[in-house]
C-alpha cells in the first residue's frame, strides 16, 4: 500500500510540475511588434517590474461596434538594460522582440507578453 501511494504522489507531482511549466515557463509564441512607445514604467507592490505600452499604427474595433480605438501592445520588460533604453526614448518608434507565455508570474511582469530585446529604434 505504501508503494502505491508513493507512486501516486510521484505521478501527481510530475503532472503538477508539467502543468506549471506549460502555463508559466513554456514560450507559447514569439515575434516582433512595432509602434510608438507610449510609456515605460517600473511599478509593483511587492515585485517591482518593468511595464510598457506601444501604440501601433492603424485602428482597431475595440471589440464593440461603432467604436474606434488605437491598437495597443501592453508588455513587460525582462532586463534592466532594455528598460533603460525604453525609458529614455519614450515617443520614438520601436520594433520590439517579445515572448508570449500562457500565464503571468508576479516577478516577471503583469502581462503574458515579455519583451526581451529591441530589434530597431527610429
């Protein structure tokens, strides 16, 4: 009976670990977004993270009929060096490389989109 519960515990731990990895650490997608940097801030109650927003060219529907909104890309920033460049160049046009995760971790940022490098700045 002890071996059964031991194996059951091992299987439950492996499945739980796999789910946590898939949800928070597996890179679901990655790509490049372009737009004008609206802001870059450092914020948070317990974990101070770097957050930013790009305003992309064009207009979106905003999910409601008759309403026109700008296309916004809200993201978190992975490293201090990338944040320092963004912070000092607000309003400029950026091409940002990002990774998309299934879930956000409080110490990684508030969003599932994490910018890891700047491709180009104009």
